[in-house]
C-alpha cells in the first residue's frame, strides 16, 4: 500500500503541532506536561512554538506523557531513477544557487 492510499494518513504534521495537540487533548498545562516529562516548562513552550524541535525520541516521550502513543511505521517507497541524477547535478551547484532553485520551485508550486 502506498502512502497516498493509506486511509489513516494525516499529512505533514510539525512536531510543535503534535506536542500541543497531545497536551491539549490530555487536558494538561505546559507546566503539567513539563513535570510529567521531567523537562522545564520553558522548553515545552519553545517546542510548541516551533522555535526548536525535540528529537524523535523526545517527541515520542512527550506524546506518551500525555497518555497517547505515537506509532512509527516505516514503509518502502519506490525510488525515482531520475532523482539520483538530480541529486548529483544539485551537488555540483553552489549553496546560493541551490537555495535560489529551491525558492523558484516553491514559488512555482504555490502558483499551481
């Protein structure tokens, strides 16, 4: 089954959104989550604001501290043969040119 056909696929979720949603659904304050997870409340706040991101291990711990599970499942996706060639060509570009190309690609995607 591919990612696009999975019925439980929720799309791209930022860790900040996931932490906040789990905490709110559990009815916890940032202070209570901090106490349950052994972290400082200001760190919880920075994670929820997206100023910094926790490691994957910490993210799982935080969600579990809220009483939820974060099942992680890896699945193989088919590789695009042209992707390797694009990567090779991009590696030859300067960092500035790579950023410029990335911004152009995003602008085109936003226009569509």
